[in-house]
C-alpha cells in the first residue's frame, strides 16, 4: 500500500508515526487554522486568476468550492491522519468537490512550507492583537483604581521591609508603566509579523509569474517577505511573542505575589470578595487565594513554554523543518491561550480588591517608613551631611525599637541626644517639623520630585498614562481595521469570481 499523498513513498505510514506524529498535529492544527487556510487559499486563487496562471473557468469552480467549504465548516471534512496533516486533508476534500484536475491546480506555485509560515504569522498577529487589547484593558482598569486611591497611604517596601510611604494608587500606576512597556513589546511583535511569506514556496520561490505583493495585501500584510528562504525558515516572531508574554506574566506574577502577602491577616492591607476565593475541605475557617495561586502557577507554565520553544529551535538548520517550524510554534499558541486567561483574571483582581486604608495608614505611621524624611530634615535644618544624619536617625530608630515605641513617638530630645553622641554637638529640630516628617500623609505629599508618590504628581501621571494607552490602542485598532478590510475585500473578490461564471450548475467540470 502506497502513501496517500505521494507516489514517491511506496509504503503507507507506520501506525506509530500516524499515532504519535501526524494525528496529534492534525488535531491541533486543522480546526485552529481552518479559517486562516481559507484566507490563504482565497488570496492565492485570486492571484493565480489575476496573473492568468489559471483559466477563468477553473478559477471560478475553485472559488465556488472554497466558499462552500467555508460555509460547511471544518466538521464536514473527513480527516485522515494517513494524509499527514491539515492541508492534504483539506485538499482531498476540495478534490472531492471539483475533481482531481481542477482541485490539484490550486497548489500551483506554492508549498505547504510558505502556506504554513503565512498561517503562523496570521495566527501570531491575531493572538498579539487580542493579548495587547486585553493588556490595555487591564492597564486601563488599574488606572481607574490608581486614580481612586491616589491618596491611600501605605508603606512601600524594599527587601520586604518597610522602606518609605507611598500610596496604593502610586503602586498601581507603577504597574501600568511596566504593562505599557509590555504593550510596546507586543506592538513590536506586530511589526515583526507584518510581512507575508506566501509565494516563497518550499524555500526558493517559483518560476511562475506570481504577484506576492498582491497576496500580501489581500491577507492584510503591508509587504511580502524579502527573502524566500527566510520566509519559510524563520519563526522568530513566535519566539519574540513567547518571550514578550513571559516578561508580561512575570510582571503580573510580581503583583500577584504582593497581593498574596498583603491579603494575609498579618498584613491586612487587601481583601477580596468571596467570589474570587476558595475554601478548605477540612478547615471551615479558610478563605484561600486560589486565583492568586493559579496566576503564579500559570506564569511558570508560560515561561516553561517559552523555554521549550527556544530549546526546540536552537540546533535546527536555517530552513524549513518539522521541529523548527511546527514543534517550535505549538508552545507559543498554548502560551497565548494561557496569557489571555491570566489577563482576564488579573483585571478581575484589580477591579475587585479592596484596600484597607485605615490599616495601611496606621502601618505607615508606626513602622518607621517615614524616618528618611527626618534625616533629610537634619540635612536642611542642622547643616550636616546626609551620612551623619543617617547615623543619627538610625540610632533614634534603634532606641525606639528597643523601647517598643512606634515611629510617631519619636521626640526632639531623642534626636538631640543621638546628635550629641554622633557629632558632639546639639541640633535644633522642633516638634512640629518632626511631626510633619513622621506623618505619612504629609510625608508622601512632600515627595514632589519627578516620579514621586505625591498625589498630585500621581494624578497627573495617570492622565499621561491614559493618553499613552489610548495611542497604543489606536495602533492596535489600525492593524485590526486593515486586516478586517482586507478580509472583507478578499471575500468579495472570491464571490465576484464565482459570479463571473454564474451559469455553472456544479463545481465539477462539464
């Protein structure tokens, strides 16, 4: 028994090859790529017709059959893994509709290699647009909360130790800046996908007079890829997309880790509604942060999927092969699906979490995160170096900790005594000045340097961030509109091709 797809192969595929290689690939790719395969076929057919490579009657019959297959959907195609993969199964069904001669003509001047590369770019483009849109929605939701809580004072942390007062709104605004860079990386991926490999054929183009610029435009690309070998050999756009998703998910996971700690009773900064929590099967008091744990875990999965893609490609030759072109991209699509789910959950968390403003402010007042301003005050008022001021206030903090005193209980006498020990002289700080430094609200308000947490600065920055997100959204929308317009125009072109031979009663040749 011969191969079902080539007379070159005189043996049928081994059952193990079918079971482990081609059946899984067919199941993964046929349904996911079905509509994109239609678009590629439409564009190629329209170009073959326009270039006179196919006669009008054959082109019209193919157009009618392709439209019928599109309307019927993928479930109407009988799948046989012995035909290796998606396109040969698609082509076999097309041949059933129009006959061997006409059906076989559609594959003139192309290869599965350039078709697969084109579909991968279309798929990456679609995922990138969806993910960038979802990320923009997350960032917009975070900006809304940041504006609402721009004056919600809390301790800021370094090394998981109280550092300096900030606000919850300032924290969220910082995350939006990081997510904005993630969006920039995704927009760069969009640029990288914006060239069509169709017409590259196996790797060296064709002697037929094809028009690659035309097929590129019909599929919503701005240009064809310049080098045919690069067109079929490279899936770097998928690697870049995977890497961008890993970086994005790491940012999300770091926020999740903060939320995880801050929602514990020991911190008590954040609370979540019951509808985003789970419970215990044995301990009736438990309210578990299941969504947070899921998101941390999914970050690990996305990073692993990215690592798998890089490892798969690293030792392949610079040409088309199953591992460099097929196995390397499958993890990207899974990572995209996971990222979309994660972003939806992240947006839910951002919108649903409630900060305990009283608790946050109390901790900021008591945990010594305000005392850097005391050192600054010594520099301004007592004309001493910051290093000496640092030593003086460090000694005061040590004394307060030993005595079990909160930061707000620091007195002028404590600072005076520490200054005498450090400098051998007295310094003059009044109680009002000390109180202003130790008040977390006034402390934050005084931090007017660029990028600081003063509420008016945060609110101004939120407005700027909103405008930046709006411009990124316009870029994404423009890509979506271009692709949609191209798809509609291509569909109309194929329908017009059928109408040009409206007298035909069937797909088959007369």
